[in-house]
C-alpha cells in the first residue's frame, strides 16, 4: 500500500504541512519552452500566465466548437455534463479530450505539452479535462480549494507532480469572475475536515462541501500570500500547480467567461487507490484505466494541421 504523505479528512481539526515535493521538477536550460524568468515565477508563485499563446483564428475555431457542444449536449455522455445548482444551466463538460476531436487535439498541442513536460520533469498524460462555462449574469462561483487535496483523497494521486492549464476562450476581465490564486500557497498543504461521503463527486462537481479549506486557514493564507486575479485576452493560458489555492467569484456582468481546463499529470505519478478509503471516482473525472503518455502535436488548430 502506498504511504499517505498528505493526509486529509481524517482529523477533527485542519492542519498545515510543508510541501514535500518540488514545485518545478526540472532545472531551466536555454532549450526550455519557457524563459528563465517564467520558470522562477512558477516556482515562486505557483502559477504563470502565457499571453496570446493561441492565435485569434485558433480561438475563433475553439469558440465555435464550444458553442456547438453547448447547443448539442445530446451528442455528449450524459454523466459528463454538470449543471449549475439552481438555474440548471450547463456549468462544465468533462472528458472533452476524449469526446471531441478538436479539444483532444488542443490537449495534445505541443505549446501546452512541452511546458507541462518541462515543469513536471517527465512525460505526461491527461488526468482530467473539461470545459467550464461561466455565463453572463448568473455564472456561479468556484469556491477556494487545492485541486491536489481532492485528487489525492478521492482519486489516489500520490504526489504533487501535476498542473492545470486553463486555456481562455473568452477575454478574462477583473469583473467577470476570473480565476483567483494565492501566490506561494503551493508550498503549504492544508488538510480538510470531514469524512468523504460515498459518490461525493455527484454533488461536489456542482458545489463542493468536502475538501474545502476552513475559513481560518484561508484567511491566514490570504494574509500571507495575497490574492491575485490573472487576466488576459482570449487565447492566453493560465497554468498553475496542483496545490495552488484558487477559486473564482460568480459572474454578474453581461460578459460571459469560458475556458478549456486541462490537467497534466506525470506518468511517474499515476493514480493508486484513493487515500480517502472510498471507491475511485469515474474515469471521466480521473484517468485511471485509460492511461496513455501524450504525443505532442504541432500545427495550427484553425487549419487542423498536426505535425
């Protein structure tokens, strides 16, 4: 049995634990796909913004496909569609890399995969992918959390050797519910309180109640690290470490927000049995059986080329 190096949801009080694993798992060299300054920023802050990584034509192609998927949910696996609590509006579509050819091609794009390989110091595979919609006026919030806490407890991800990339498919403004992060929070693991219910994912994908840090811990982290909201035009990518504390406000503006969210995990960090003692979450949330290292693909998404 794999040792639980990051216990959570097992004690009556939350605890803070220094991170055991590196943030960047490789050293920077001139051949790296990011600059030395960007490498240092990711190690220090736990996130990075790659502005205008995709062209306007590529973004337009992705936006058209995004809208087509939203209007034709019957073509998607029902269990991968997550509705907003209350309004019933579509909140997320999971496993987009497996259900849609264009988004599968996006997830394998060399501009993303090369950065993931560099920062994780290994070959990578897709742990999870999804489209997140945050419509104008009624898009709901995503509460503060560390992804790793959930992936560790509920999926069995052993170590902090994964990262998320959020490909912005609409302009992210300070006012339309952008991602917020606590820079430097990736170096501290905050355990949570409360035993995980069976089939917790059926509720948590709509509104998470377990695996959420306590308010005192969040206040202390915010005072120590601060809070920033990385913004940028469509086509930019916000990437962040698996343990970076993050969340987003609701969107009451008329300006919708949408992003393609792709999680890359190191092949050396593949899932084991969940540390929370429950049955593993389904494959569409956490890749377990469909494990396959990615082959990076080059070319223009708008033209459908793949080198």
